[in-house]
């Protein structure tokens, strides 16, 4: 039986408990023994991390200690998979360049609606844009996205800063808009993987709220990504 560690916490706006609870039953059905931690201290437990085949992290922002980060990165380099979605993996520990190096992409922004389309006095929905997630044609046979077509979502559209060591499986394009400072469309990775030592990293940027994670395409990508990343 494989061992999965779910680490959740940080900013409550991404519903870390409800979001990760969507995937715990899937992991158990796939044959994993699942341990859940609400503390980053588990990353510093060398004996525990040495026995983990997959870390699923949902921890937006926050801070990680040097010992905790060394435990996480060391485990991945030794073969532990590291996986997550949205801010729980791509907007974690903003002050740590070593964490960014591991993940390969960092949240920069999610553009809001144009002023004319905003709900007066509205909240988070003013940051939700209709946008398309496009499967990269040359990677359409990858097991995480095989058989999936491009799909649309209305939620936060992540603009991420990334490097070309990533194997990008899907992208999203931010259009040029007169109310924004950029002058041409910008395509960002939306789903990517990254080999790190003997381990594998999987990131999907959709997943702001559990309803997005329940989208058939998003859920399929995340479930496949968890299995792909595992040792």
C-alpha cells in the first residue's frame, strides 16, 4: 500500500479542508493509506517523509521554516511525489526562492473583471473571468490529459511566472485589455509537471474553490496528476 500525506492550511479563502476532502476518498480507493496534517511540522519529520510516496499540499501563502523546506525538498529529490492545485501549491511560501525552484511556477496575479462588468459592492466574483484551458497539442497523449478536450471555466484565471524546465500540459491565455497595463495576449501554463531528483511534481492552477475542483475536467486532471506524481 502506498502512503499519501495531505498537508493543508494557510489562507482560509481556498477552503483547504473542504478542497482536500474531495480527494481523500479517491486516494484511499486508489490504494493509498492517507494521513492528513494541519501543520507544516510534518515536513521536518525525516522518518515520516522517507515513507511517504505522495504529498498533496493545499497551503496558500504562509511561511515555511528552513528545516521544513529541507525535509520536503529532500523527500521529493529522493522520490516522493509532490502535487497540488491553485494557490495551495503555486502561491505557497512567497518568501522562499527554494520552494519556487521546486515548484517551477509562482502566482503573480489573477486579473479582475473590467470595471463595467463588476458587480457593485461585489466580492470575490469580481475576480472571476470566463476563460479557456487549452491542452497543449504536442502533449495531448500525456496520461494526465489524454482524451481531454479544451474546456472553459469561470473563476480566477491565474497568471503565473514559470520557467521552461516545466513540462506544460495545458495553458490559458490572458487577453490584452485597454484597462490593463500589458499590451499583448500572454499565455501562461495552467497544468504542468516537473521532474525533481527522483521525484515528480504536478501543478494545476484551476481550483480556487471546491466547485471548480468538482468540474469534470478539472477533477480528472487533478486525480490523474496525483497518481502520476506518486512514487
